[in-house]
C-alpha cells in the first residue's frame, strides 16, 4: 500500500508563513515508489471506458492502435457494411489523444511533472472531462448507443484527450512498463523478459498487473454496457476513479532530500 504524507504536520513551522508552507507542500515532488498503484487503477479505467465506448460508439478512446486500423479501413471504404464516417471518428480520437499529450506535457513539464499539484490538477481535469461526457449523455445531448449519430463527435474529444494526459503522467512517473492505454509492448516485454521466472521481478509483476487490470476493466465495461444506460454508468465510474486519484496525489509522500 502507498505511504502517504503525514497530514498532521502543521503548515506553520520554523516561523514560515502558512501560505509558504502550503505552497512548498503542493509544489514538492512526490516519492514515486508506490506511484505504480494509481497507474494500475488507470489501466482499469482504460479497460472499462474503451469497452463501453467501442460497444456504444464503435471507437476506442484510449487505445489508438485500433483506431489507426479503423482509420485505414475507412479510407479504403471498408468494411462495406460499416458505420458511416468511421474514419472521421477514429481520426478525431487519435488527434485529440495527441493533443491531450501535447498540452499536458507542455503545461506540466515547466512546473515539474511529478509535483503534487501538477499531478493532482491533471487527474482532476481528466476525471472532470469524463464526468462531463457522462452528463452530456444523461441529458441526451450526446446519444449513448448510436454510432451513426454525428453528435457522438462531441463526446469523442472530451474522452480521448484525457487518455493522452494519462499516458504523459505515467511516463513522467518513470513507469514505462505501465503505459496504461496499450498492451502490445507490455505483452512483448513480459514474454521476452530474461528474468520472467525469477522470484523477484518488479517490472514483470507490474506488466502482468497492467494487463490484468485492463482485462478486468474491459470485462466490467462489457457487462455494464449490457444494462440500460450502461455506457453512462461506465463513464460515471471511470470519472469518479480519476477524481479520487487526483485527490490522492495530494497526500502522497514527497521526495526526502
């Protein structure tokens, strides 16, 4: 389990103003020793949302390899009985995912990508974006299960960009073995690991856990999608998890000098 900062420590110490203590606390880099656990939760969110989104809209929000193939098939006019504008939905998801990566990296890097406030704001914005999409579906601004309705083009950018920001966070935290949105490299690195059968192998364990969490998330997303309003339930669940993670970064231990 993660070790968390001792919040009982007063913000006023050594005669420093309380505001300066708060500022130092929020801008301190976190200790990334247990940061893999929130990232594994992100894998679950990817699985549950991508399963729900593909079932409802025929497009992935996080896994852009699949969208790249959908884009290629759409340019070729395939599949013949496929949904119209499949290529546009895929292109929009890829573009906004990249935009999320670009903006997240550009905004957080100058301030320190592993600072408490940077991580917290990033994940809170990601969670709020998912919740906004859930609200738009609940109010019928966006159809829940109609891939042929062009209004889903409103929802795709709202969901796809935040997965780009999620990947930026996973890279900044130093856990390249948990990319959170793609498993092809994870499967390869897991199978080709020369220490695959070693008793102690943290990277192997994280890769295996990432694959399991995406799978479990996908199964949950699939079963929830069978319910009436299932995709909306998926989004509410994913959004709440991201918001909780955003708040959780605020209580992570900081790097001890």
